C-alpha cells in the first residue's frame, strides 16, 4: 500500500509494507525540485535514517530498475528518463 500527498514544496510518497512476515518500517519519499530524500525509521537505533539523491541520481535509479546487469550512462538530452 502507498499514499501520495502534494505539499507546498514537495510530493510525499509513503510506502507501507503489507507482507505477512518480517515487516519493515514505512518508507517516506520526499520529492523536491532539487533532490529526493528517502527516510525510514530504524527501531534498532531509534533514529530515522535519511538518504538524499540528486534528481539525476533518481533518474538513474528509475532507469536501472528495468535494466539487466551492466554499466550504463543515460543520454543527457533525455531529461524525462
């Protein structure tokens, strides 16, 4: 399950783990104009862990999900993928 909320300066996507075993904490993705942050609470440390990706890194990640093993470079003229 997931939710999408549009706030003033970001789009927030929350991913909820609905499996039956080994459930993970919710993942919160904040998409800003200049970057994307990914957050997840770590109950072992009692802290929220955050990763910040540039928009270019996020585009690379989105493209990589569908590709086989290898090394790739996106065409810089293709700003939509």
